[in-house]
C-alpha cells in the first residue's frame, strides 16, 4: 500500500498555505499519498492513519500560537512520534527571538525528530528550495529510521 502522510495547516493570508502546497508537491513526487487538513475547517483526523504528520502554523502576537492550532492539538489528543512542523513568520515582528515562535513551540511539544521549517512570509521565490530540501530531509531521515 502507498505510504500516506497528513499535511495539516492554518493560514490566514496564504503564506503557510503556499508552504503546504510546495510540501505536498515534493512529497507526492517522492511517491507519498498526501491528505490535506485545513485546521479549524475540516473534520477531525485519525493520527494513526499516517506515516508522517506535518503541522503548519503562522505565528501571532509576540510569538504566540494561534488558538485554532491549540484546539487542533487538543483534538488530536495524543503525541505521535512522527510529527514534523513547518511555519511562516516575519522577522520584523520582534526579530529572531519570536520569529516563527509557534512552529518552534509546536516542534518542542511533539518532541519532533526534525527541526521545524521556518519561512519568512511567502515561500515563493528563493525560499522554495529550502522548503523542498526540508521535506526531502524529513523523508530521507524517516526512511532510514524505519
Ligand atoms: C498581528 C500580527 C502579529 C505577528 N506576530 C508575529 C510574531 O510574533 N512572530 C513572527 O514570526 N511573525 C509574526 N507575524 C507574521 C505572520 O506570522 C506572517 O505574516 C505569516 O506568514 C502569516 O501567515 P499566513 O499568511 O499563513 O496567515 C505577525 C503578523 C501579524 C499580522
């Protein structure tokens, strides 16, 4: 059976959604089946159905995690060991310390084996390569660990 991964994300103005799209394309080109979950919109997921769970969030108010993402974490209700986190942010909102703070916190919460992917605003253009390489890194590490 084809391996399956979930990409769950929250995006208000589209940046995190664009990262999710690039991640989806990259994973599908490597033969993974991807389910998309729009946090706060789609029905609850079954975390056990996936080989990888990708969670994407932007960062808000002094490095905070959006409420919808906190609700999603509660809804999942367990800490799967295969969560990889991606996020977008903006260094103009307080610099490196709180840049993509929500993605940092989420990766720590899930003890993610992968460093969180942090993208400045839209990934289109020069950062696209970083997004693709991060996904390839996660999948390579995942294959060798299993
Ligand atoms: C009110 C407000 C507060 C923000 N605070 C932060 C922050 O503390 N850290 C950060 O990295 N980005 C911060 N941002 C930037 C957003 O996270 C960034 O624009 C993100 O790409 C938006 O994602 P989206 O397009 O998927 O909604 C803030 C944006 C707004 C509007």
